[in-house]
């Protein structure tokens, strides 16, 4: 009997949390999937280990200067596999454009994943999307490209992945609202005065999920939920005011869909990103998994609370950006990335993050989104504005 062809996967952001978990999922899916290419940033040592283990045809590193470092590390590991090496944004675009690529896992953090994700959709590739910024700052362009080429766009974010599962077979006209759940992060019960003096170490102690530093801070400010409001609106074709947020500390119910007749559908599961990753890779099929299951034999408590917008103003800022639409979400996202890094570097306080974002948004003149180059220009402008404001405050 002839063996079924394997699905060739390109993983952008392979050394990050989602990338590492994607490779674990591919391992347990065994013969059905093949790692065709890996795109990473500056973690050349880990990339070399991944190359030695998964033997991709191509890899991309952050810059040309990282190429000899990767080659040296591969030699030190005794790897007999020397893949083609490219670099920078152009390198990531080259990976997603590989003619044999079937699925692109877009997990590069921040705006760096924007152009490669767009190019993948333009080429009709199935995209498993963990890079929420791609939809936040260029949602109209991304969804148009997917519609025009028929490229499947499957979210990996646990909340949007849950919504995707709930909405299968549901008529769009029957949807009243989408409900995103949030753990509440490390400051769910903290006072505003405590949050004013919060340290990066405190903000990085997420109670439920293990994630990268940037997204963990976004969880602490609830900006991750704000970005997810914008992402959900584009992914599922709803208005921003049809997307609600509830605090759910147990992180068991990942999202809900309320229908016009009052029925609510929800997706539940243990807090492990590998479930969402496997769903995105195998969709529209499902395959068995060795991952732990949600147990109902013991007592199970589910709590839900509205978010406190005074302590978490990033939620209101995201709704404002979503309603303004156009290039405003790009300004919001860029200012947030600069503010988060400044906080991690000890240059600003925790509650200065939303203050800085608001200041950049106040200075931005919204334009309709017409091209990737345009949103990149807005991204660049907003980052420069944010950095200048930080410099003035120091």
C-alpha cells in the first residue's frame, strides 16, 4: 500500500514557545508531518539543535552575521545536515514561498511576522497563525488575501482556536457575540497602587500559561485580550462591540460563542498550547493525542468576572483602536511593543505602558489601510514616537 504524502511544515519563530511546542506536536504526529524549514531570530544555538534533530531543507536567521555562528554550531554538534541558510525578513519570505510548503506556522513574535504571513496567504498556503500582530495591524489585507486565494487561516491562540472550533457549521447570521476568556494574569487581584510599583519579575509570573516575555507582559496588562478583540473581529467577520472579555482564572473554558437564541457554545480543555497547535496543523481532520485530558471526576470550579477597566486600561485602548480601524491598530501595537520592552528594561513603570500607548494613539492620524508598506510605515512612526516620549521622560 502506497504511503500517504507527508505534510510539509514551515515554522516561523521555531525557537520560541509556540515554535518549540509545534515541533513537539510534529514529533507525536510522527510520519504524517515533515519539518521543511525553520525560521528563528538570534537564538542560533537552539536553532542548531533543532536543525540537527529535524533536518529541515532551509533555515532563516535574524541577520547575515548569524550565518557563520549557525554553521559553527552545527559543526560543533557533529550534524551532517547543512540546510540552505537565509536571513532577515527576506529570508522568512523565502521560507514561506518554498514550492513544497503545505502549512506555515506563523509564530514569530511581533511585527516581524507580518510580511511573511501575508506572502504565505497570497500564495494560497495554509497558515496556522500564532502571530496575532499580523491581523491586528493588517487584518483587512490578511483576510482579503486568504479569501482571494482560498488559503485556510487557522488561529493557534487558544481563545481564537476555541472560537474556530465552536463556529464550525454555525451560520454567521446566528452569532450574537464572541466571548474571550482571560486568566486575569498575575495582577488579577492586585490593587492599583501595587500595580503602579510592579516590577518586571512580578509581571512575568503568569499563574496559568508559560509563554514568552513579551506576551506574558501583555497578559499582565490585558493588552493580549485587547489585541485579541481586534484579531477576532477580522478572523470571524464581526464588529468589535460583538467581542466581549470575561476573566476566568481557571483557564479551562477557552472561549464562548453566544447565538441569537441565547444558546452559548464553549470549548474547554487543559491549559496546554499543543492542543490548539495540533488542531491547526491537522484541520479539518482530527487525530489522537497523548496529551493530558480534562478530568471531571474531581471537583471542577469555573469562575467568571468582568475586567476592571480602571486597573487594565489597555482593554479600552484596544476597543478604541478597533473602532477607529484603519491604521490605528498598527499604532497601538507598535507603541505597545516599545512600551513593554521599556518596562522590561526598567525604563518605565508598569502603568506607564497604557499611558505611553494612549499618547501615541492621540498623536496618530488614522488612514485607511491600503498596503503592507503603509502599515509598516505607521509601525515605524509609532515606534519612533514612543521611544522619543520615553527619552523625554527619563
